[in-house]
């Protein structure tokens, strides 16, 4: 497999901070709360093939596999360093998870794997608008008919206090990429990518702004990758 050539935003915005990512996410985002809610929303089953787009160090991929040991879980991320960490964690936990290097826009290459659910967490606020669209198009294209997309990310920041808290994220990841999320664009982008019945299912306040959960359905034929 050839390695991606495009650049990517490292965890916490800087490669030097990658080792601190897990601790920072746990401390600053109420990780247990939103990851638990996302897991409940996905409700993984033994028959599922689940693609975790932007899987990072594999925290949620491991949760998915632990919740449904017979499910197929695939993790996709452009950063080889965090993928190595993810693979090591999976081995130590005795979990068989397939970790692959690639960008979110590369998700469609798994279309022959029978993907029933695709998930992404804390990825879309970090990437430019064209990558948001390309990623959602690829996530729609990879899904089997009647498949589901589940996203957890910073969404519409509804109050002055929440927007102030979210400014911490913007200091790390930049305003150009994060502002569309803060203005609530994800539901519109999901619909434009071809997802049906797109809903924001939950809003969770955190010390760094509010994290929203989203769900969309893949009805009819596969979407066309952007």
C-alpha cells in the first residue's frame, strides 16, 4: 500500500503533542461521556463491518471491538505514529483490528469490505472545507445500502460561554478549519454528501466547547465520492 502524500493536522495540532493526546482528550472533552454516548448510538453488532475514519490511537476502535467482539473493525488514519500506537494497544488487549494508513477522503477504498457503519470522532473540525466535503463523500460511498454514518465532533457552539471555551480548540487547530463546525455546518454537509435522515442526536457541553453527535443513513445506491 502506498503512503499518503497529503499533509495532515497531527493530534492536538502539533506532532510534538501527540503523546499527550489521550490524556488531553480525557481531561478536556469529557471523553468518557461522549464516547459512551457515541457507542450507544452506533450499537455495534456481530454482523457489522465498522470503519473508524480518523481513528487516531485507536481508543474508539477498541471500544467498538470490545462491545461486539465478532464485528469487523477497521481503523483509518493518515498518521503512521498514532497507527503504530493503536496497533500496539490492540495487540495488548488481544483484539483483532485492521489499522490502515490513509486520509478520510480515502474511505471509499474499503467499499468492497461490506461496510455497514462508518464513524468519525473529533476529525472534521481539524480539516479544511474541501476535505470535509471529500471525507463525507467518501464515507457515503463506502457504505452498503441502509448503512449508517455516526459522527462525534465539535458542532454548533450555541452560547457565548461555549464559544469562549471553544476558542481553546481554535488556538490549536486554527479558525479557518474550526469555524464552519462552530457555525453548525456538519448537518448540511452530510446531507449534501447524500446522507438521508441527518440529525444532530445529542449536544454535550465540555471544558473546550460543545461536542455534538450526528447520524445519517445511506439509503439507495452508494454516493459518488467527491
